[in-house]
């Protein structure tokens, strides 16, 4: 039995528009019901197109993000105005165009040390999100990208057991194989606990990683996430088989 739903598209533009439409539908339902909706964002090239699609469709529907709270799947330990900051990308392409209230944006403090930033991020998300019986935040939706090595968020292949087995929601990462070296990431446990996880898998060089990750015996980070959940949605413009 597969633990994933693969949604295939001919182009990255089509992928981004479809994911944006699905995202707006999810958020609109929560907003109409007056329910808090918690979402974690990621960075990457496809995120820019994804955000653009959200802005266009949300504006068309006059969607007000009153009850939607934004967190991050991962963040680089850089200042919030740095070009490498995932927050900076979301602020430019999503929050500013939509006029999102600052109180609904819960950024990771990338300008601080990874340990401090992870501790603060965990406290903040635990304050807003519903918690599971073992104290983990149950995010309504997590958006992930995919790296050429199969990494998601800042969970890389070959991570030590302290990372793979952690029961914290956010983890400090030092010595990342992909610069910058210092990062903060949602844990595997937090991703397993999230109500929905969507992966936007796009970009040349990632097809092999996607193929490996959809093999249940493979140990890529994405495969670990898929196998920890009942269902994960994969939006992809890559050949998977």
C-alpha cells in the first residue's frame, strides 16, 4: 500500500498553480469556519512560483488570512533580510502582497544561534498549534521542497540518530552538507504528526531522488517522511518511474 498520492504535471508552472489552488481551497475552508489554520512554509525556486499563484488566486477570491498562522519547515541561520532567508522570500512574494498581519507570521530567528532559534521556534509553535498527546504540534499543512539528495526541510541523508530520533518539534542543524552550515528544521516527528504534508518536487536533477524516495525500501529523508505517515501528497513535474 502506497503512503503517497502523486500528482504529476507537465511543467513547473502547472505544478505551482495546482498546488496554490489546493492551498487556497484548504485555507478558505478554515477561514470560513473561523478556525485557526497552521501552515509551515519552505524555500526554494518553486516556492516563488507557488507564492505567486497563491497571491493571484487569494486576491481573486478576496481571501482574508485572519486565522492563518505561518511557520517554517526550515530556515537558514541568516538575518531575516538576507537573500538566503526563507522568511525573506515569503515576505517579498506572499506576505507583503497579501497584507498578512505581522501577528500571524512566526518566523524562525535565523540571526540567532541554531540552538536558541530552535528552542524559540518550538515554544512559539507550541503556543499556537494544537498539540498531540505527546506534546508535538499538529500543523494543519506543511509544504516541503525536495533536494537532489532526497533531503526535505533541512533533514539531510546520513544525519545522526539525535536528529532522526528526536521528539522535539524543531531541531538545530550544524554542519549542513548544503550551505549555509547552520539551520533550524522541523523534525521527522513533527512531520509525521502534521495533519497534511505536501511536497513540491521540481527542478532538473531531482528525478532520481524522487524515484528512490518512492521505493519503500530506500532510506532518503523523503522516503522516511512518506513511510512515517498515512498519506503525503507529491506535486511533481519530474518522471517518477
